C-alpha cells in the first residue's frame, strides 16, 4: 500500500487522496478553525482498498452484518461509496448500497413495538420515523449536491446517527409534554422515564459546535437560568470536578454540596435535560 498524500485546498476544488490505485475524495466540511474534517486514517486506507474490488465482491462484504467479522465494512465506508456513486451517475449501484445501509440504520433504531409484542409506543415510533426520515432526506439531497452534514457520517457514523436520534427524542418529548415541566419524584429522587429519555447521553460540553462562540454564549445563559444547585453542579463538572470518588482525599461535587452521589447525578441529569431543551429551542428560532 502506498502512503497517502494529503489533501490540498485549491479554492475551487480539493485535490483527492491517492492510496494504491484508488482515488479517495476528501471531505469538504470545515471546522470553525477552517480545518477540513478528516476521516480516521484506517477508514481512508480501507476505502482505498475496497475501491479497487469488483463491485459484486464489495456488495458481498457490505452485506456482512457482524462487526467482528474480518470482512465487515464500517458504515462510514458505505456512506462514502453511496455518495461517490453520484459522480458516475450509476443509480443501480447506488440502490444496492443504499438498501444495505438503510437496513443497518433501521436495525439500530428503537422499534415501536413493546417487549410483549402486543402494544406499541407512540414516542418510539415517532423517533424511529424522524431519524429514518432525516437520514434518507440527507442522502437524497446529497444526490443533487454535496451536503456537508453527511461528512460527519463518514467521520463517525454511530455518533452522527446517535445525534439524530437524540434530536428526535427531544423533539418528540417536547411535542408530547409542552405543558408539563421537567420534574422528578421528590421522595425517591428518581427522574421520570421521559426526562431520562430527554437527557439521554447529552453532554453540552461535548457538542460538535462547542467551539462556536454563539453556542457557548447561549449555553452559558441557559446554565445561569438553572436552579442554583443544578447550576453549581454544572459549573463544577465543567471545571473537571468528579461527582464522587473512592479516594478520600479527592474533592468531589458530592462532598462540596453535602449531597449523596445519587442525588448529584439526579440533579445533573435534570439539568442536562433542561439545557438540551433550551439549546434546541434556540436552534429553532
């Protein structure tokens, strides 16, 4: 395998990477610093290797669903080849890859049916439809012209899909609970399932646009609007304080506030749910 050459921005077009005999187009989306997004180097190499395979062999490998299989093709690579099919205007090739990738997306989304097989969750069904619809919308738009938002799916597919899912969960929750405040059980200290779903794995300081001054300004305002104890917890998390520690000499949030670890985590999750709703509302305006 020959060593890959770096991408050079020419203004009108971006020169492509060369690996072996394959030409791998670089991503176009830029960070706030102006730097181009980049795929994992292993992904770049694998795309170059797969690009020289006969298409039937590529499809056979793409149909492998077990990630531990040596022949498994990561979804980041499938997105690349689907988008690349636009250049040769090969709809048949696009359809074959598209069906495989969409199958993966559908398998990863929550099913509307419950475990008993007799009832359905409206919220799960809405989330599933919203995520699937948004992803298909992005792919379809990219057929006409390059869509920068899809670049992230070539960098970290699971993370990009999880972001769509969290957005859909939050919107579904807001649509169903517009008149209901985010609350938790005062006796048990437990958040309701709805609030937990709204908070999810959301971390406002790990958002892809955290480097954006406008985002940070909105986030700071949302944090200041939190109840005092929740605001203190978020500020301490931001400063790197752990919630709890087995080491007696480590200063923790639980020690500073005189609260149990469980209570601090409950307040944190409630605060994250509120922050997520506040930031989402700011994006809609």
